[in-house]
C-alpha cells in the first residue's frame, strides 16, 4: 500500500520483484483492481508488474478487475455497470500462490480506497491476511500520511512488515530530517530508499526483503 496515490507503489513493487528474481525466488505481482487503460485496453501498472514478474500467469489472475476510466475504482465500476467481488480477488490470489513462492499484491491508491458501497481496500487487505509493505512518497506532508496509514494498518490487525522511502520529490526540503522522523516513528524496518530518477532494476538492489 502507499501513503497516497502516485507515490510509487507500482515502482516499488516492480523493484521488489526484481530483487526476488535476483535472489532466485519465484515471484509474481498482482494488481487486483486497476483503473485507466490506453488505446489498446491495457493498464500501465499491470503491464509493469507482468514485465517484472519472474513467473508467468493468466492476465485475469494478475488483474481480476480492469476499468477504462482512470478514476476511483468504485466509481469506475459503477460507470461500467460492474461490481468488484472480493471473493473473486481472493480466489485469484490463491491461484497465483499455487504458481509462485511469493505473490506481491499492489493496492489501489492509499490504504482506504472504496471498492464498493460497503467494502474498501483495507477490507481486502484484511481478507487476504498478508503482511503489508508501506510505500512512503517522500514529499511535504508524508510524515502525517505515513503515521496515519500505520495506525490504520494496525487497526485492521495486519502486520506492517516494512516501509520504503520513495524520494518522489527531488526538491523536498529537509529530506534527511523527514526520513529520520519517520524512522523514529514507524514501528517497522526501513526496507530501503529509492532515489529520484532511478529504474526499478536499479532500485532493486537498494531494497532489503522483509523477514
């Protein structure tokens, strides 16, 4: 999950997938819900995960729900007259677990993103019951966003396995001071720092895998 949208969840997931491949771990990325397609009906995040994964799998398992407009998933689903069924996502996840040793599941937006009238991405994370990695977009306001997300993850009874500092704003004032504040307050290990203008393959070796 991430502290917000556009903080580098896909980038960090791809970097972790590259790291797993380098460590000879059979791994695959999953994007349960994606919104926004190109002229060919493809989603950039999904394509990136497929390219970074070390295991091949049917596209419908990797991305059970894909919507055309790049808007909040529950709104996109309503526009297209569809419903997001959490149990279908869970069954797809379990099928991927049969194909790979490690499945990295990338959420949509931040931790609380509606998937329907009574269901959100936090509910999905709890239903899957897997440890959470938090991608912190290092920019003004990130401390508050990160600590609120940490509380939300704990409130769902989930384990925060680690966090990644993604330096998305190269001009961020007091980067080191903000990083230190987060290290003091996030009760999980810092898995690594992703520098500006890097690639997922470059970032892969800068990241530690959670134990």
